[in-house]
C-alpha cells in the first residue's frame, strides 16, 4: 500500500528502473541496441520519457550512445573493469571508516540477514544481488548519501561484469567467508580490520577476473558475459 506522503514515480523513472534491472540481470546483454521507438511502444510512452531514461542510464555507465547506431547497452574490457574495482576499493574503504563507528545492532542484523539469504540461495544469478545488497548495507551507516550513490553506481557496474562469472568459477564459499569476517570485525568495532578485509576482498575479485581472462584467452575466446567488449 502506497504511503500518502510518497509520490508516484515519473514515467521516465519507471522506464529507467525497468531497463536497469534488465541490464544488470543480463537480460539485455552488452551491445544490445536500445531503440527509442521500440521502447516507447513497450512502455506505452512517448519518446520523451524514454530519452530521459536512457540519458540517466548513460550517466550511470550502463548505456552508451554510438553515432548512427543510437543507444546500446554498454560493455567493458578487463582493464576498464579493474579500474572500476580500484575505485570501489577507495570509495568503500572510506565509507567503512565512517560507517563502523555509527553501526548499531540493527545494522549488524541487516547484514547478517542478507548473508543468510545469500547462503540459502542456489540460484547463481541471484548471488550478485545479495552481494550488492551486502556491500551497500555495509556502507550505509556512513550516513553520506552522495558517497552511497557513488558506491552503488560502481558496485552495480562491476558486479554486472564480474560476479556471475566469478561465482561460477569459485562458488560462494570464499566470498561468503569474507563477508562474515567483515561483519564480525564490524561488531568488534575494529575499523582497521574492516578496511583491510574489505580491500583484500575486492582485490581478490580483481585477481580472479584477471585469471579468468587469461584462461579464456588461452582457450581462444572472450567467453560469455564477463568480457563482453563495448
């Protein structure tokens, strides 16, 4: 039931959120063309809200415009993904320094609930979403909305390219072990340990990504999903 004080979302926001979900879930792969007329028909809208939705997705790095080809789902190569992971380290570690001193019991419970759902899930494609939720919950007590939006953007963009492939390659036991150690360090109010664990956790993703890229290159192909190029 909608709260009386909440405002209905504008049509361009509805379109944006639907397209974002399809891009992040892999339903719309890198290189997929996003035709404004087809989207307008799909969402029963004019081109104006469609154009605004695509503009906002472009600002998030999920859509790119090519001359004479229009809007397309963005792709990235390994170097670009590693650059985003470096940015994630800087942003999330800074957020952790701010967040840990502010954490209360409900913050710990929120993180643990996400991890419990993650552990129970057997659907590989859902693990990226649980991973995203955990990292956002970890940084939320920093109480900095601008920082939160930046982390969300870079979490979304890197997870889109890395997490499904990494999950298939390594499973979820190691990432989950890292996550539970992070929660324990948060409960202990050990800011230094949280930052160290978090940096190592994200850096391990980078190393696994590079190892997977090397393996795929030796096999003579880029492989599905992970190394789709723009």
